[in-house]
């Protein structure tokens, strides 16, 4: 059997193993969400609507939500709703939770992608400089900056950015949001597909401050990971061999050290996406960004159990799927992961 066939077989086994391991992980997450939604005394309907409805209306609402059924039946219905992506209808405004995810998910995706790009653009070069010039002033400053960045919560950095650079509200100017035809529910993509580049520019201007506020959460992670792994890579035997062959130092760092230092960063990227999704909830509320996170806070304030359960479930599933995809990419670029 050729080496190519062996590598293909090991990659296939790795992917199948990761998918199989994801199933119990998803089940545990769903159990946690199901239990957390029911830790309050009684049931969420009685807790949120008690005192607002009479006994007959309350009983009808509990029956419609399935809370008069045994707990195992409720869990089975919950699993079926996850499989069919039918998360029910909200109590407060009678909207389908699936429609909320579709209509507002694009805004959260845009914000998360913008924050990730900002963190990578700032964190990777700074981490590279810190690792290359270890224990020099640039390294000390970068470590200080990464510590401050990692320790600065969104509810502190977002208002400070708004005070320093002016407030931005929403995903775009009101006229832009009205005039851009909806095709993908991702406003910047819809504007680009429509050929409205003025709208794209306006959306990017509104995206800048929220992306910085959210991206600062993980800039420090990028700096530290790149720095540590670059230092370790530059101590490898293959680096000494390259230097002995007369390869220029900047080529040694860029072609050999940096590439190997980037692999562990990809590995932890799934955890950083989870952190960004958590931070997006506050960021969206502060900047009035029309994403799922802002909707989640609104429904929590309204004690709308159905909406909260559906949105939290979607967040959990998205994190699992992204983690799987990152594992697959990591296996493709680093054969050592498969064995």
C-alpha cells in the first residue's frame, strides 16, 4: 500500500472518529440546556406567566408548551425539535424561533467574522515579533498588551471605544438597511451581490468598532499562542539545519518557524469562536447590533423560555460544528494529528 493510500485512510478514520465523538458531546450539551431551562421551581411557564394569566389560561399555555407531560416526554420532544430545527414559537411576540435564527443569525455571523479577522490581523504579527525578539522591549510590550487585552471585558472596552471614537448604532444606516434587498440575510453579502458598494462601505464603518471591542477578547490569545509556539519552533533541529545551510534568518522564521507555530493556533480556534459568540451577546446589546445575542438578552428580560432555549441550543450546536470543522482542517495540514 502506498503512503498516499495510508494517509488517506488515516484521515478518513480520524474524521469518522471525531464525528462519532461529537454525538455524545452534543447529547450532553442538549441535556445541560434542557436541565438549565427547568431548574426554577415549577416550570418556566408558571415562573414567567404566573400572576399575568388566570388558572385556565395558564393551564392552556402549559399544555401548549408540553409542560404537563412527564419529564422524559418533554426531553424526547426537545430532541425531536432539535433534529427537525423546529424550536417552537415565542411567547412574547409569537415569532418562530427558527425565523429569528435565520433573520438575525447573519448579523451575528458578520460580527463574529469581523472580530476574528481583527484579532488575527493584530495578534498574529505581534505574536510573531514577540517570539522572534524574545525578552526584548517589543516582546515585553506585546506580553503586556496581550494581558490587558485578555483581561478587558466587552462591557468595559465597548463603552470606552464609543466615547473615544463616537457612537455607532445598528448594522448600517437606516436607509441602507431598507434599500438593500434581502437574499442571504447577511447584509454585507446582500449589498455586495446587489452591487451597492456605498452600502458595503457604510456597513464596514458600522462594523469596525463592534469588531474591535469583541476581537480584543482573543487578541491576547493569538499573541501568546504565536509567541510561545514560535519560540519552541525556533529551537527545533530543523531550524538549526536551515541556519547551517545558510538560509537567511527571516526566511527561517517565515518559512519554517511561523508555519509550525500556526498549527496549534488553528487547534484552539474553536474555543475562541465559542468565546466570541459569548462576547457577541453583550457587544450586540451595547452597539444595538441586530444579531441573535441582542435578541437573546431581550427574550431573557421578557422571560420567554421557548426563545431562550432555542437560541442557546443553536449557539451550542454552532460551537460543536465549528470545532469539528477546525479539527478536520487541522488534520489536513498536520498529519501528526491523525495518529
